[in-house]
């Protein structure tokens, strides 16, 4: 019996000591998800399309060519005009095409920022499921350790029952506890399979092995000093909104340019007298916007859009700064809760070993032993839950401040 009691004491620590082997690295899953993500492929195509558009949107329009035979020749002093060949080239107001090219370039940069934002969203999604899998893997290890411990207790109870020292109630308590653990193992296994299926679908990997979350090092809180400036420099969400504001500003400038005159320069080659003579006549055209009410409304709309985009970008910055404060507080609270549950686990394990020894000597009741076993189980479960929350909170912070690649 003494050996059995020592084994029971050792098994109380088993759920926290067994390492996990053959685990799939998180970076491998993320890289595979990036390679296979349809949204990233779509962004790549949109960026290539916008880059091509930027090459021609700021170019001059194609020249216009004109061929005009004259069935009824126009008589001139040197002979009848029989054919006119003309060419014309339009020019916008100085700066128009450069501004269009700048707008297209900003649109390309905005798409790139959205692509980077999507990459981080995918990484956070994969990492959250990865830590969920690590949590359920740890939970299953704790459950199996509890089940092994319960088997040892069952042997002790059966021996004392044969000796007539305890009633059948203690035996039934073991059976009830085992049934509860079997149900938890079944549910945890289903959760782990579901998470594995999701990550297989995202990565096209046939085999995925999760670590145990309690075997991973505790995450630390990222540096959040001067968070607002960091958001301005590194937050793809804020940069996307800022680029939209810049694009709206350029569009407003372009709207003002469209109210300016446009020019057309050309030349006509006129064949006279059956080709005996010819005349080259230059031409200059001017397109002047007349309907200023319409043009001014266009400018006001573009300026209002630019102002709205500016305030949206500032709202995004404020929202993200608030989210950082909230997540930082949550991280610290969770960290304290994790340490508390670890300490309570150790205290419960110590009390459990004492109770098992007292029960073997007839100085404790079995329900006290079971209750303390449940305390160990509860605090172990809460500790790994808090550890998972720490990882997910850190992921949320890093996604906002832009430290995720």
C-alpha cells in the first residue's frame, strides 16, 4: 500500500510534467496558409491590375487621325481641295496626368496595405486555432492523468472495501468520477479533431501535431510605449485608412484640375489640284468648362469625401489605441489569474497527497479525497485556459501594433 500511495502522489504531478513530442511549428502552418489562401491570391491579382492601370492612367490620350476625301472639291486660288488628312493631340491642364498617375499609385499602395492586413488576419486566425489545439491537447493530458490517478485510487478503495473498512459508496464514487472523466475525454477529443480539420483545410497538411500549451513558454506583453506613434507607423489598418484619405485628397485636386481648360493641337495636310500642290494648316483647340455649377458640385463632393476619410482614419487610430489599452489590462489580469491557479494547483496537490495518506490510514473520508482531486483538476484546467487567453491576447495586440509579419 505504501508503494501505491507514493504512485498516487507522483501521478498528481503527471498532468503538468509530460512533454509533447513531434509537434508542428506554428510558423509552418502560417506559411502554408499564406501559400494557399485564395484571398491573398486575389489581392496579388488586384495589385498587379492596379499597377498596370497606373502605367496608362496618367498617359496622354491617343491622338486622333482624320482622313476626309472631298467629293465636291472646294475651289481655291491654287486649285480645288480634294483631300484632307489631319492629326490632333489633346492635352489636359498642366498637372492633370501627373495627378491621375499619383492617384493610381496611392490606390496600389492601399491595396498592398490591405493585403498585408489580410496576411496578419490569416496569421491570427491560424495561431488562435493552434493555441486552441494546444489547449485541448493539454486538457486531454490532464484528463488522462486524472484517469490514471483514479485507477490507482480505485485499487486502494477496492482493497479497503475487501477489508471491510469502507462501504460500497466509495466504490460508486470512483465509478461516477470515471464516467465524468470519460465524457470529458470524449468531448475534448472531438474539439481537437474539429480544430485539426480546420487547420488541415487551411494548410493542406495531412498531419498536424499540437504541442501542449503548458509546455510552451509563457508569453510576455509586447512593448506599448508611445503606442499611438507606433500605430501610425506600423498598423496596416491605420495605413489603409490614411492611404484612402490621401487618395481622396488627390481626387479632390484632380476634380479642381478638370475645371481648367484642355488644349488640342493638330495639323491638316490638304491635297490641292490633283496632287499638284499641298497645304499644311496647323490647328489649336480649346475646351473650356462652361457648366461651372456642375464642376463646383464635383469639387465639393471630392473635398467632403477627403474630409470624411481623414476623420475616419483618426477614428481608427483612436479605436485601436483604446483596444490596446483594454487588451493590455486584460493581459495583466489574465497573467495574475494564471499565477493564482498555478499556486492553487500546487496547494491542492499537496493537500491531496496528505488526504490520500490519511485515507489509507483511515483518518480521512473518501469524499474529501475526491473533492480535493476535483480541486486539482479545476485549477489545472483554469490555469491552461488562462495561458491560452494570454497567447490570444498577445496575438490581438500584435495584430494591432503591426509586429506580426
